[in-house]
């Protein structure tokens, strides 16, 4: 993440204190809300931090979020939410009604990743699990979903305790399988917007691994890309390595296809439209002197426009088939798994501006910054595709000095999300996450 301010810590603290205490133009919700949330946070923080560490040390893989979802359901029930479990897999939906007013959905994801944690933290995960292929793997919250859940519980506690300050309906959802790009679709297909109050707005936050705690960042409009997974089985005719003329070599053919695919983005897509075609996996053969009968390729494809997405996916199939024809090979099998598709995430402009203006008043303008879109994916975009204005923002989670250090020439590279070394600093990250999200809800439903 390319930050655009220099995070002069002392100055920014001063500015934010001035802005908050001045309290001039907060409008709705009133500035007292900020003070009230901060006071409530002071008394909740140790329990939220304990919750965070507990979730961190007990991660569960995508589609296996059994205990995590039960934990979240319990937390909401204690606060008076009407809770339904197992909505689209292990999805949790909690509804809290508080008179007439807008319906606001706040989403957390729940799943962890097949990563062996290397942070060395006292609360590091030692959990092992089985991935979807049955392989034994380490399990770690390396994408910060544990922080998302903790903030989500914190926000629920704040709002349940401040019912005099808002009106409307809260729909808090714990979403499974974000890392597979599946969970949002599963919850929507299980009637999220039919069986429960349909939201007027959907909000979410995501940890950022490169920015300091106390800050948030956002992108208006297109923020994250369309993500597709493509599998190609390149077919040939196997035989002896010493008699290639008796075979059709799928390894040479696969190598040609990998290179030909590079021309899609460079030669076929308008240079002003971002697109990525990456071959992330290539497997074929067993031994030096055997020409195998097939080679398997796995691709990730990133685009931002539907028309470009269609063109790129069509081009992959066309190029693979043409290369095979040129090599007198059988037609390759090209499959795009619709279940693995994650649509681009587009933050609705009006909701983004309204919320960002509030964040600037709450945190200070120098703690809120815009960032360019990236070609990563997040299935929160599906709630937007389903017709509801959405806003996902990024929560800074690092000690400011580590960020400064990393920007020095020759400074250490910061671990990214999904790294076995990434971790948010719990206490200040929870503070900013709960404060900003609670205020974002009050900004839409405040009295
Ligand atoms: Zn992730
Ligand atoms: Zn994530």
C-alpha cells in the first residue's frame, strides 16, 4: 500500500485531538458519540483483546468455521440480537431492531488460511488442519479476519449499549469462506437478503498490513478486481523420451501456451484497462525419459471490467486450443470454475464520501487517506452486486515506527497479508476499528 502522508505521529495526534475537542461540524452523529464510544471502549478493551487473542490462537480454515461461528453467535445473543446460525455454511446472522430507520449490515469474515504461523507471538496459532484435499496444513489467521471479528463484536457491543443514539435495524453477519471467494455467494444464495431484513447499506473493514494503526484508508469506486481461476489440461500422446516422433509432447505444448498467454494482456487488452493473467502452477511428467500424456496448468485471472473479463477468459481458451491444433494435439480442456469467481469490489461513491468525511473528523484528516485500486479480490463485492450500496475500508494495523523504518532506503520489507509473519497490533487496531465502524453506523442511523 502506497501511503501518501508521512504519519508524523505527534502532529497527527495533536490535530485529531483538536478536531475532536473542537467538535464543530460533526453534525449527525454528535461529537458526544465519539467520547461515549471511547469511554465504553476503555472498559471493553481488555475483554476485546482477550477475545482477539483467543480467536487468533484457534483459527479454522474456510468452510470449517464451526467453533468460530458458534462463538460469534454467542456474543451477539448475549447482546440481545436475534441470531440465526448456519446461513450458507457456517454463516451467522444477527438482527437487532431498534424502531424505524435504515437497515445496516456489518460484515466480518471468519476463515483462516493454510499457513504455519511464524510470528513468535505468545498467542501464536499452533493449530493444524486438513485442507480441502485432505492435506495436513498449519492454520493461521494471516489475513486479519480475527481482527475483523473482534472489531465486529466490539461494534455490536457499542451499538447495543447505545440504543438511544440510533434507530433502525442492524444486521451483523459472520461470513464463512472469504478466502475461497465463496462465502458471500453462499450466504446470499441461502436467502440473506430475503430471510432477513434487506440492508440499505453494507459496511466492512479489512486489515491493512502496510499502514500504521490509528489510520484508515479507502478507495472510492472500483477498489478490488474480478478474480477468476482457470484450469487447463494440456493433452498430448505419451511415449519414450528417446522417441519424440512417436508422441505428441504436452510439455513443449504447455510451455508454448504459457508464453502465448502473455500476449493477451500485452496485445489484446486496451492498455488503459488493468488485467493480469498469471500461470501459478504447472505440473506434468514423472521421469526424465518419459513423455507424459498430459500437463496441468492453473491460472489466476484479474480484471476490472466485465467486458475485459469475458475477452480474457475467451482468449485463454482460444489460444490454448490454437496452440494444441498447431501441435496436432487433442483439444485441451479449459475450465473456469464459476464457484471460484469473485466479482470486483466497487465502493459506492455517496456512501464512501459520507463515511470518509466522518472518518476525517473522528480521526483527523491526516489519518484517513485514499489509495489506488489493487488487483486483489474480496467477495464483499457480491453484496454490492446484489444491489446494495457497499463500503469496505482498510484498517492500519502496524506500529508507526515499523512503517517509517520500512520506507527508509534499504529498510526491512514488511510482511504482506497472508504472510506467516504478519500480525496486527491488537489494542490500538481494535480501538480504531471499533471507533470508526461504530461511528460509520451512527452516521447512517444516528438520531
Ligand atoms: Zn485473505
Ligand atoms: Zn481477508
